[in-house]
C-alpha cells in the first residue's frame, strides 16, 4: 500500500511557474513508475508525465519543453516543475504510483492548478 500526498498547486498567471510535489508514504525506490496526470472540468483524466525507477521520463506532447518530472528516492518524493504555464494547463493534478509486481496503482487526492490569462 502506498499513500500519496500532492502539494504545490495554486493560482498563477499565464507564463508563470509552479512546482508540484508528491510525497509517498514509503520508499519509492521499488515503485516501477510514478507520474502526474491531470483532469480539467468536463474532460477525461490525461497523462502529463511519468518517470520510471530507472529515471526514464515520458511527457505528453502538450507539455514537452515546459514541464520536467523528477524523483528523489531519498525523500520518497516526485516533483513536477511546470514553466511557461498556459490557461489550458488548468486542471486538478494527480500523482500516480505503479507497482507492477502486484498490478497495483495508487492515486493521490489531487491538487488544483489554475492558470489565469
């Protein structure tokens, strides 16, 4: 079992930056992949970025070059640095952890990001 707690969301103007953090309740060293997803009102949840235990990253086309995902195994934390934010980035951002050995996927409660134009 893994509990995930997101933080760092808020209101920012277009062009600004925010850094989201996801703290896990246990060591993330053995978690195969962690990621960030987002869900805007009236839309489906979509992948933003993922990072594997080996450090391999993957990004949605819409955020490439603007967002950076990183993980700190020593602090059991994953970060999402968001720059050049756009109003269309407005959504609730969710942290996700995948433990493939037991086919388990965990979600945080989400943090709101609002980008004003």
